[in-house]
């Protein structure tokens, strides 16, 4: 029988742990774990089993609905009696609880769960109840009525370039270590330096790092074979600096005689076993506290984030970063590693120009409307117009002080007509110039009315008129907005609107919608 690889050995050990824990849980838990065999990994099923064990341990101690003395005696009928309040009590219990440590009942350890830990355990319980409801073993899914805790996004913690250099220098030289740490550093310096260089140069996960075997490295192409989280094996390439660090470690690795079962492991512990994930995490944190003491959450995964961020800033290719990290969904990469650094944020601010100086110059060069000097430029905070007009704006203006220009349509407002004795010249900027355009006076308005404006005067208002050349300007007929040609005028081919009339000997011609014309009666 060939030797099992590290991943296969790990899955075999996890399967044994799952079977051992399921013996102390209800039968429905074993059925639920078996239903996940084809869709989840062994590590995921182990996590589900641990979370279910935590819930039933709480339920037997705290919930009166469970009358059984052991979790194996809990039935589906008792599970169906759970209320949303019971699940909320469990969520509160997860924030701080005590668990027996080993076989000694008097020794207990304190356990705490942060927001992500509570979310994971409630999600496991929700999946379990979904299975029971889907298989019609309970009438309702009670856990689905309890919302999950609010997820707070944490900023990405990574090392800047100068911090990376200090971290590698601290591992290479061993400075600032105490006497005990320096004694171990003389033995593990090459191994620690190679592991950290591998994190910063390839971005692999800590589980992938500890699973590397001696046969998985090929220095001819500077590549190594790693087993991803889902079990897929991929080839990763590393730079020359990582190759030099690995070669320096291998010279010392060959002098170590590992224990049976660990002969193929690349990174060994002081006990000559394959190094564990926990040992790697403690090693990274030990050196990071010497360099960046304020970044207390520094871990191998943060070194992976450092690699991903540097790769994205160098290439700006999010798909390349996702492929290098082994993400199956590129949105995961975009959400975590496509954020801008402080330098890029400062660069974005430097490229923002509001053109405020240009606006102030244009406002200062614009002539005043009432002939006075332009007001000094106000800062942005005081440039907002006030809701109440200034006192001078509400006072009645003098008749000689106003020199207003008529609007573009040739009309004046009632206040403008009231303060002017003579109509100003017409400046029509909206209409093209025409040789037939003349100014005629409108008929006097009714008393008390000014062209439909209440309170206006009876003064005439300039109005734009279009006359044919054959009609004299002294014609005494009323002038409308559009003059209708008479019998003596040259009739144009312009279409007439509905019910427009033409003068012909006092009897109008009327044109309907079809264009027919007939002579009406007087």
C-alpha cells in the first residue's frame, strides 16, 4: 500500500474525529452530516459536527424543553418544540461559555466567540434545521426566524514595503530577540526565513504551506505543487529570492532525520515532525511583534494579503490576482484586495480640481447689472444665497437708476413697464434676423389689466411682427402675432392651422384640417 499524502492523512484523521463525535449526538445529526458528503469537504463536515455538539451541550444544560439526560436520547419531536427565543439564548451563550478541558471535570477553559464565530455556529445550526425541515422531520424551521449578527467589514491588514524589509531583516539576523528566543533562532532561522519568503513571494495559504513535500519543488522552473483548499492541485511559480531561501533551508533539512510518517515533509518542527499550522502562526506573530507592534493581528494570512495587494498594484489585473490566490470567484478577490492604499488615495485627491480660482476670476471680471462695482468674491462657505433677501433688494428702485435690458422674447414685466416712461430698444437674440421684422404697438389694454397681468399699466409694449413687403407699415388694422395675408397680399404656401381665416372683401375664407377652403357667410 503506497504511503498516503499529507492531505489524505489529514482527511482520514478528520473522518475518525467526526465518527467519534457523532456517537454522542442525536441520530439526526449523523443523517445530516452524511447528506453533506458529496457537496462539502471533510474539514467542513468536521466544523458542522463541532458546532452541533456545542449546541446540544448548551440545550441539555439551559433549555427545559429537553428532558433527556444525554444528547443521544433527543428526538425530533423535542427539537421541533424549540422557539426563536431559545435560539437567541444560544447566540448570547456563545459570546462567553465554559467547556470541560480533557477528562478532568474540574478543569474548564473559557471560550469566547466574536461576531464571525457566532455567525458560523448559527449558520451551521440553520443548515441542520433546513435539513430536518426539508426531510419533513420537523414542521417548521425555527432557526430561520432568528437573524444572524450584523457583519462588520474589517480593513485589510498588511505590511508596507519598509515593514516587509524590517521583518525579513529581523528573521535573518535575530536582533531584538530575548535570550530564549535567540537560542531557538539559531536552529530555526533558515526554516523561518524560507516560510516567510514563501508567503510573501507566492501568497499561499498556511494549510498549503505545511502540506508541501520534498518532491513538490522543482528548482529548474522555480515551481512547486500545492493542494488547494478544495483538494485541487495547482502549480505555483516563485521568484529567485524565494528559490535562494528554499535552497538554503534544504541544505539544513537534509541533515535532519525525521520521525516515521514525516519523511516527505518539507518543513519540520523541532520535534522532527511536519510543522503544524499553529506553529507557523505563532512564528509569524513572534517576528511581527518585533517589527510592527501596533499590528497585533498579524498572521500568515495577512502576509498573503500583502502579496495580493502588491501584485494588484503592480499589474492592476484582478483576474491574475484571483488565479494566483486560488479564488474560485473573482468577486472575492475584488472585494478584499482591490482597495486603494493611502498613497493612491492621496494621489486621487491631488488630481481633483474644482476650478474655484477660475470661477472667482470670471465672477470678478463680469460687469455689474446696476452699474455699481462687483462685489468681492466670497468664500465657498458664505457663497450660499440667503433665504431672506437683503434690505436694499426689497426697497423700491429709482426710475432713473434702472437700466434694464428687455428679455429675449421682447416683453417687459409689469414692474419694468411701471418704472420706464419709454420702451427700450428691442434686442431679440433668439430669432434669426429677417428683413420683414418690424416693431408695432399692441392695442391698448383694458383698464387695470396689462396684457393679462393684473395691476399693470396701459402703456404699449413692443411686439415682434412679420409683415409681407406689400403691406405698409402705416396700416391701421390691428396687428396680431402673425399677420394673415389679405386679398391684396401675396398669398404664401405656408400651411394654415385650424380655423385660421383670411380677409377677402370682409368675408373670411376658412380652412379645415384637410386643407379645403370655402367662403363663409358674413
